[in-house]
C-alpha cells in the first residue's frame, strides 16, 4: 500500500541569535524522521539559497519556497546573519513538485500567503498546502479567516485527485479554540497513541517565545488532510522532541504523520464535509 510520511515544522527562521548552531539539529531530526513531504514555516531565504533547499539537499529531495511577511522579518536586523534574508514558507518533497504557487491570504497591513503545490506521487497528483496564520490575540478574527482560506485551498478539487490533499500549517491555536471552529478536514493526530504528548509549543522548550505564553502547552501545529479518489487514512502520528547536542532545533516541535493511500475513507460524492477534525 502506498503512503506518505508528512511533516510540518515551524523552524524559527534566523531568530534567537543561534540559527547556525541550531541548523545541524534540524537536519539531524530530519534524517532520523525520514519524511516524504515537509512543510516549513518561518523558513529563511536569500538571493541564492533557501532553507528549503538545505533540507532538500539533506534528504535528496525537491524544494519550493515562497516569500511571506508573516511574521515580519526584523527591521532593523537583530544580528548580522539576518541581513539579506527574507521570511518564507518552504516545501520539501521526495517526489517531483509539478507546480507551486503563492496564494494571498487576508492580512491587514502585512503580507501573508499560502504555498499551494502539486506533487507527482506514484499514485497520482497530491495537493500540499503550507501555511501559517496571524497569532496575536487582537487579530483573532483575521486568524479565523486565514484558517478558513487554508481549508478552502486544501478542499478545492480534492475528490478529483487520486492522492490526498494535505495541509501542513502552524495555525497558532489548538482545536478547542475559536479560530479553528468550523473546519471539516481530517486530523492526522487522531492516529496518535492515546498517551502521546500533543504539545508543539511547550513550556519545556527553552526557546518558546515569552510573548506566546498564553498558547504554551498546546498543539498549534497541524497535519490535516482529505482523501482523494483512491481513499486515504492516517495510520500513525507523533511529535519529535529530540534536542540534538542538548539544544532544541526550534521553538516549536515538529509533527509527523503516516497517511496510507488506498485505505480508509473516500471523498463523498457531494464533496460535503466528510468528518470533523476534532479528536
């Protein structure tokens, strides 16, 4: 049976004054996890190279990148290695990326977008959407609109493609909170062990941002999906908390999930919401 090992990770751009020291840890986790598809939030890009390229080279894979303005890159820079680097979203895929585009998301006064890609999986086309939302409490309504747009991009035409449509996103809220109400996507986390620790933004991570303290100890990073015409179901999900050489690679922990193709539900004929994603 064909499957996809998906991963989503907010890798904290070049923040913290220690991104060069953290990068080997990022690559170590990637090598051990062996993902097929990786959605990267807070991914850096320069004129000749992006962090998605770095990850793709490490995994012998393909890469795509778009520039976004969320969160805004520091201006002025906080330290010299941030100079010339932009903020972006990245995608790394074991299989060729047939297309990748930037789709604008509503955002008042700053640029936000989703990376929408088609991957040439052996069973056929797979759509992958990579995104991140506004996080500030005063922008909670904006966040809700961005979440709905990410859902629309994921749902669009999913029943016509053989492979699943997958959303890899830092949504900045967990499923119990209002901005995520009304989603009708399958939550890969339902395949996690009952004893699994769900926290991706955790007080146990010494790099967790103090300004996001209200969201500590929540699962705010998500792998959501809908089956394509061949059917699909998550069979396993987990969070990696490794800290290579005693240093967290990012302020977020990554989520992984195995999604089997040809198993589980198929899309409904009327393309109506097939299931709630709440566990």
